C-alpha cells in the first residue's frame, strides 16, 4: 500500500495517508468558498489511519445538516490541510491542493452545485448535487 503526504504552504503541518482515496469531490458551498478563498474546495477522502506531523490549529464548523466538521490548519501560514467529521473515526478529508500533485485524479462528485460560479467547468461524467446529498 502506498502512502502520500500533503502539507501546508510552509511545510510545518503535514498529513500522511495510505492507499487510494475513497472519494474525491468538490464543494461549492459558501463556507468552503470563504474557507479556501477560492470558488470551491477540492477534497479527497481517505480511510484511517493517518499520521499528522507538526502543529495544527482547529476550527469547528457546523454543516447545514448539523454535522460538526473539525478543520485543521497551519498556525504559521494559515493553510487548511485536512478535516474530520465529529463521530466519524474512519476517514479524513484532505485538501487536494495540499498534495502538490498535478496528476491527482479528477473529482467524482460536486456538491452544492447550486452555488457553483457559472464560469466553473466540471469534468465530464461528474455527479452533481444541488446541495449536500447526505
């Protein structure tokens, strides 16, 4: 099983995950737009275990359906690297850009597509959801 490492901009905070992603998606919700400073967030979900090195600051956000998401970001450079969902000890979501891999597979799903900027084009065959399907 191969491992991959994602890191913040300054390299202080890192996460090492094993194997292939369970899923890859983009989220266009306004919270993700504000959190990333971009027009969407690109995330890859991995099964546990994972290994974190460095110091992370946490920010908890409650989603539209009441789930608590715990975002970890670097206190030095501010990069959000990964997040978990409270009560889910079996997976972690990692920011795709933190892998610095232009060959990373494309997303399979797009959530909150109702908030997608009209000029953002999605890959062919991607499954879209107007909101969060959970």
